[in-house]
């Protein structure tokens, strides 16, 4: 008969603790972009690409 398996209940938090600590520390030299700028750039990219697709259709 096989021995009962150990529960891995508490392993997730310990393995993620280093990542939490890594991503929690902000760099002062990091480029900071407003989320609205990213959103507007994405929407503008879609509009430009759809316009170009309509004007210059691919075969």
C-alpha cells in the first residue's frame, strides 16, 4: 500500500514570496507610462491598421 501523499497547501506562498518582493520594489530609473497613453496608443494602432487594410488591400 502506498503512503498517503503530503499536502502541498503551503508551498505556493513561499515560492511566490521572492517574486512579490522583486515586483514590489520599484526602480527609480524605470520608464513610467500612464495607462491611458498605452490604451490610446493601442486604439490608434488598430484604427491606423484598419484604415491601411481598407486602402491597400492584400491579395
